[in-house]
C-alpha cells in the first residue's frame, strides 16, 4: 500500500479501497461540524490499516461513511469518493449496496451487545447472513455456522448455536459478531474499536483472530482504535487522526521507529510500557482536542503542541512527506519531530519557556 499516492494506480496493483478527499459535515445548532475533513487513503487486499486517534477525532464517522452506512438526518451531502474495487460506494444505489453489506463488506462494532439481536439465538443470527447472500440449504447453513464458530475459537459450538447472546461472555459475544462478519467471506472488514469493551487477555485473542482471518482470507482490514498499542504489530500502515483529519500516515513500523507528527509522538510517549505501566503514566498529552466548532485556524493541534511556531498559528498544514527521503509517508506538520526543523523548533520553544500558542514549557517544579 502506498499511503499518499500521487495518482490512483490501475490494474493488478489497484487498491481494494481508495478513499479520496472524504469530508463529512453535520449541521448543528451551533454551526457546521466537520467530523471528517478531507481524508484520503488506499487499502490493498490482504493488508491491514490502523486508524488511531482520541475520542471525537472522527474514526466512527469515517468507518460508517466508508461503508456508506451513515444515516444521520443532520449530515450535509458527503464530499469525496469511496472507491471499492473502482466503484464509488457513495453513488451506488441502495439495492446494490445491500447486496455488498454483510457479503463483500463487513463490519465489527465496538459493543457486541448492540450489534447482536438479544432476542434471537446465536445460530439464526449467523445463518441469516448466509440465507440473505448465498443460495444455501438449511443443513448447509447450519454446518457453515458451526464451522465459523469453531474458526473463531468458540468451544462447544453445537450448544452455542441454541444460546442467546446474554448467555455468552463479552469475549465470546465479540467472537460471534466476528463469525457473523466473516460468514460470507468479506473482502473488506472494518473493525471499529472491536476490543475496547474487553479485558486485556481477551482483547489480544480477538485481535490475533482478526489478524489470522485477514492473512488466511487475504482480506483487507481497517482496524480502528483510540489506542496505538492495538495497531502496533498488527497493521501494515497507520493513519493517525486528529480533529477529523489524518495528521500522520505511514507504515506502522516507521511510525513507532520515528513518529513524524508531534501528536503521534505524544501518543507514543503516553503508551504504557513495562517500565512505564499505565498507572504511572509519565507523559499524558496536555490539554484536550478542540471542540469541533472552535478549532483553530492554523494547525488544529498547535494549541497542544510543544513544537508550535508562528507559522503553525497562521497556516494549516496538509499531509506532506516529512523529509525528501521519506516519500512513502505523510505528516501534517511544518516542524516534524526527529528532523532538523523539528529539533530547532522545539529547542527555540524550550529556550523561550513557551510555544507560539502560549503553551507553557517550563519544567514543573518538583516539591
Ligand atoms: N450526528 C452528528 N451531529 C453532530 N456532530 C456529530 C454527529 N455524529 C458525530 N458527530 C461529531 O463528529 C465528531 C467525530 O465523531 P466520531 O464518533 O467519529 O469520533 P470517534 O473518533 O469515533 O470517537 P470515539 O473514540 O469516542 O469513538 C465528534 O466531534 C462528534 O461529536
Ligand atoms: Mg468511535
């Protein structure tokens, strides 16, 4: 996958999904909210893309609009394109979209209880998708449901088919939603915070399961999380979102080796590690994302950024390669961390004790 290709590739290398300048705005009493503000990316079959950002950064709106599943009355006409195998999903007729949903396109949501029907047994919930999209006998559907439950690691699948969602643990319920999503062999799966409601061990199991399914089926996967740790080691590329924008886009390994956006750098340094467990967080990001109706004119991250210069207040940076050598990645920053420009900006701010946006950088007094 090339994260910011100059032109859309064609033929065999054509991406499974190509999102171009996508913008979603909502009409609200206080004004227009730009929930997704000019997002572009490509995803090739068999690859995994992580989408990471704090609450409100636009991850869920992005995932729903990519599926053309956003049905909100106050949404203004969507701008941009979502090309799935070259066809714009945003212009596709409802009838044709319905054929794709649950078949080639599947989704796993954060809370399995809201996507499972509480009044319906597990078995029929899985076979429903099969009957809808496949010509399949009753026995064929049951066998497939059993096979799927086994595949997602549910013990005693025959018994589980006859149970209701509330009879299963949270982890098991999420496995069932994954089984449903995989029922018709999707070519693209979007998982929006699929493990947030689960404990750490179960979380790792579910993420490993998604990883295995992606590799075995050569499925494209978009893994959404507020936690960079979730996408580390499990995605090929990552888009870091802030205030509706992608602020850093790069191969995941490169992002961890050297983040090129101050926001990504701050997210990484606030990640719990063995020597810095979460309860002794050393570096939380100061401040909070700006409310959507009060985003600054220049760089949206500038009020929280240790690198911020006057240029960041005046100008809004778009995604650009951080250095001449790094043409496979993009950062929306004039002073990327780890570059000469970045080092100089940070040194200037530290010497002054404050940034151009007035963020105080004087070291906290130790009492
Ligand atoms: N129907 C709506 N009307 C107005 N604003 C909305 C609407 N839906 C979402 N938003 C706003 O769009 C922004 C993006 O929301 P979204 O749910 O995509 O964030 P998120 O990154 O998924 O957050 P979280 O991590 O909490 O799930 C938020 O500021 C949210 O308040
Ligand atoms: Mg969300």
